[in-house]
C-alpha cells in the first residue's frame, strides 16, 4: 500500500493513495516514519486510515467545520453552507501522515496534517484507533 520513496536515512518517506483524505492535486499522502522499524506499523495505519468507520470520518469532518468557523487567517474565506459534514473536505487538503513506533504493537496511532482554505493548518490525531484531536496544531498535539 505504501510506496517507500526514500529509505536512505533512519527517517523514511513514502506515499500512498488515500480513499478519503486528499491533497491539492491527487489522492497521494506522504507518509513519514522516524525509523525503519515503524514500516509495518505505518502500513497498518495507512490501511486503518483508508477504512475509517463512517462515524469517525463524520467526527473528523464535524471538528474541521468548527476549525473553519473559529480559526483562520484568511479573512476573505467564508465557509459556505454545507449540505453534509463531509463537504468540508472540499475546503481542505491533507499532505502528510506521521507515524511513530507505537508503545504497544497493536496500537493504531498517527497524525494527519494538512491545511484549510480558511488559512490554518488542519489535521487530526488518531491514538489507539480513536480520534483524540482535530485542529490546527495536530503535529504538536
């Protein structure tokens, strides 16, 4: 699922096509791991991300809407009326998935980072297979 594009250093970089969360140009998200021992875990995280339960996708999208409404440096952006919480995905894009070596081998934990048209970072954190944070500073959560 992940195509590793840089395996030269301790930190690896790869990419995979996401079914749900997209970047500006296509469906590829970049995956970063801090060391090669996290490669198998990264594969599990990518598979989990691509098969998120509908309720989790809606939860993430609902929180992204709150971010778009309250945060933002782009004063010319006004969130239009949305017909579905998932319509927010038309106004943000995601570029990176950060995966660390888990404390427990069975944990699914990662960070997804992107940006919104409202002018702020947009991201979310999954820990132990649950959404634990959605906001503009997911990497520093």
